[in-house]
């Protein structure tokens, strides 16, 4: 299938969501930008394998997820400042509580198993339905529902939250662990 203007526009419209997902996976904005760029390059190089009428964002998210996992397998043998002691010397503590809460949330999110974190981000933050998330992750819908439930429970425990309903609608944590997943 040739790259039409409409398809190009749809791909470009997916970039912010792809970047958000990449940041959640890698925890690093620069690495996320690289992942998104590589995702777009691979998508364009393999545009002929995209089936018209199928879910373009799910196809792009699958490419991104596979790239991240491949890269993760390569990088897991590399060890640089494994305990973060050097990196901590370069940081200044933030003065705003919202930033501290977000860092606490991000740290808790990173403690979740990879499969649960992916499912939670796809359903809770990216707004994918359970069915679309299952397609992206290559597993059953029930598996995604279970992963999201376990991730929400563990995240609530890590953050010492009695229930997600304790958060207001504008809270960062509510934005990720909330959502119905449709």
C-alpha cells in the first residue's frame, strides 16, 4: 500500500501518543524520541504490510513495543551506575510538591512488572480498549484485564493508596490508574 496523504496524517496524529508510551517504557525523553523515530522509520519502510481498515495506532504501538523490547534485551547487559549513586549527585531536589508526587508515582510505576506496566499504560493512560491493548501485546483480552487489575492494585499499594477514587480527576496518578479501558 502506498503512503497516502491521509495515512501520513494518521501516522503523524499518533506521534504524541507514541511518545508518551515510549517515555513510560524507557523513562527517558531522549530515548523515547529515538524509539518513536525508529518506530516511524520502520512503519514507513514496512507500510506495505499495514492492512487498510485495521487499527493504525495499534500497529504503530506494536512496532514501538517490539523495538523497546529488542533494545531492552540488548541493553540489559550494560551496567552504568547501576545503583544510581552518581546520578543522584547530579540532581537537585524539586521545590514543588506536584513534581515530588510525580517522581514518587514514576518510581512506583517502574517497580511494576513490565507486562503489567505496559497493560496499565495502554489502557489507563493511552486510552486503548482492552481489546486493542490485547492486540498490541499479543495476548488474550482476559490477560490484559488481569494485568491492569494487578497493576492498579500493586501501584495503589506502592503509593499507600486505599483506592484510586481518593484522587481527584486532575491528579497524575488518577490519569494513569483510572480509566475504564472500554
